[in-house]
C-alpha cells in the first residue's frame, strides 16, 4: 500500500512539470481565455482528486490524512485556496509563484484544512 501511495504521489509531482511548470502559469491560464482556462481547471481538480485518493488510502490504513477538508471542492474553490496561500506566504518566499502546482496546492490545503489531533 505504501508503494501505491508513493507511486501516486510521484505521478502527481511529475504531472505539473509536464503540463504547467509553475503556479503563476496555472493561475494565468485559469484567468485567461479558453482552452487554457478549462485545462487549468482540469489540472487543479485532477491534482486535488489525487490527494483525495491518497487521503482515502491513508484513512483505510489507519494513518492520518494529509488534510481534512469537510467537502469535495470545485476548481474555483481550489484556485481561491491556492491564491490565498500564495498571498499569505509571498513574504517568506519571493519565488513562491514558481513552485510546482501539486506541492503548492498540497501545502495550501494542509494549512487551510488541518486535521484535529
């Protein structure tokens, strides 16, 4: 099971490198015209669904989830959480918008929806 989670996580980390290199590009495409907006929506939702799959596997194994979102989110909600996280952390890292979308979204969701201990 740990192997499945590791393979899925690696796949998620590679996807943004192939599709969209950084958060800034993802957000610009999301704010732009079609077909870029649709592609960005599919990408952000796909990344989030991968995290949901990992969370389900972790819960089934009795391990704590990555984050504890109360609902399944849509693209616009995920983008808003990502934007807020970038704005809140820009002072800590001047290059935050150059981060790959997958890890950036994971950090944003982890901070937005921490799990109770």
